């Protein structure tokens, strides 16, 4: 019989609840502990999924719940803490995208994974999307002829900071899936007006762009050009 892995979740919000549904459906995993800083959130999920061990502090959960793996589904600015704390205890981690708010945090998370020997993955679910996999196979088999351009574009309609850092990670990830790791890239940005701390973007969904120093607001645009190894352009 295959091993059953003891799984926990940090962040019982919107995406966390998707992970709970999946973990609950997979026979290889036993959902044993939940954590959120808000009692209402952790209790709602705990009641719904029948999980008794509920925590408001991820360190305490890691120390007490004997986890094999944890899913981290906090907002991006809150990924680094619970990820590094888990990896340091040898607990494997599936963390929501985008990996972190900046490269310093991202590098720290990768270094913690390398030092721990535990597994660390970012949830870029398009890698297992059957439609994307079919398209990749068609490209690899030459089914659509020579690829000369890989074009990625967001669906728009959200704040630009959110589009760039939160949703853009899916677009960039897919472009790399089809094109490989770029040999070079260049980019430009147009900022319509400076973003101030009092703007809605700050602390809200544009928080990622504000914290990362990119300061992207409504109406701003970012364009990038990439050169892929097989000489495709992006
Ligand atoms: N893969 C996808 O397609 C996809 C889709 C949506 C969101 N996401 C990602 O999922 C992440 C979460 O987004 P969301 O919309 O679910 O956020 P959310 O705000 O709905 O949920 C985050 C939860 O984390 C909790 N939390 C915050 N700090 C915590 C801490 N220190 N310890 C424990 N819990 C804590 C919050 O109280 C909240 O309940 C983001 O990184 C987002 O980019 C990914």
C-alpha cells in the first residue's frame, strides 16, 4: 500500500480552500492540521473538512502536527515566513504563485529548500493542465510547423500591479514552458502617474508591485521582448 502523507495548510482563504478540496480528494494525503491568523477562517475550514488540529501560528503547527508536507496559500507577501520555517524543519512545501515579493525572499526560500533536502514546489498549475500539455506535445512533434513567436498577454481588466506580478506569473510561466529559458530579454514601462501610499493599490491587490518597488498602477503598461534558445521570439 502506498504511503499516506500527513498534510497541513497555512492560509485558509480563497486559494487555500481550493487546495483543501484537492487534498481532501487525494487518497495519498491525510489532511491533519490547518492554520490561519483569523480564528473564523481556520474554524470554518476545519468544520467543513473535519480537521481537528487548528492553529493561529504556523510555527506551532509545524512543531506539533508531525507534517510531511504543507501547502502555503497566504498572500504573496506572506509566503517567505511559513515556507522557510517549514523547510528548516524538513517539511516539504507546495507554495502558491508567485514565489515571493522580491528576489531576496525568493533566493532565501530556494536556499532553505536546498539546505533542507525537503521538496519545494510553486503551484503553477498550468504544468498539469491537459490542454496545455496537449499543445506542448503538438509543438514538440512539429504538429503546428515551425514556431517563430511565443506571445503572452494578460486578460486585462484588473489593476496593473496585480496583472504584472500576480497574474503575469502565469503568462511568463507559460511562455517559458513553450519557449524554454530566455537567452535575453528587454523591457520598458510607461507609468501614467506616481503611486502614493494613500492610493488604493498600496496595501491592496497592487501591494505586490508596491512592495517590490515596481510601482505599477492603473493604466500603466509594461512590455517585454524575449529571445528563446530555439530562436523563437517572445
Ligand atoms: N494558482 C492560482 O491560479 C492562484 C489563484 C488565486 C490566488 N493565487 C495565489 O494564492 C495566494 C493566496 O491568495 P488568496 O486570494 O487565496 O488570498 P486570501 O487573502 O483569500 O487568503 C490568504 C489567507 O491567508 C491568511 N494568512 C495571512 N497571513 C497568515 C499567516 N501568517 N499565517 C496563517 N495564515 C495567514 C489570511 O488570513 C487569509 O485567510 C496568493 O499568493 C495568490 O497569488 C493563486
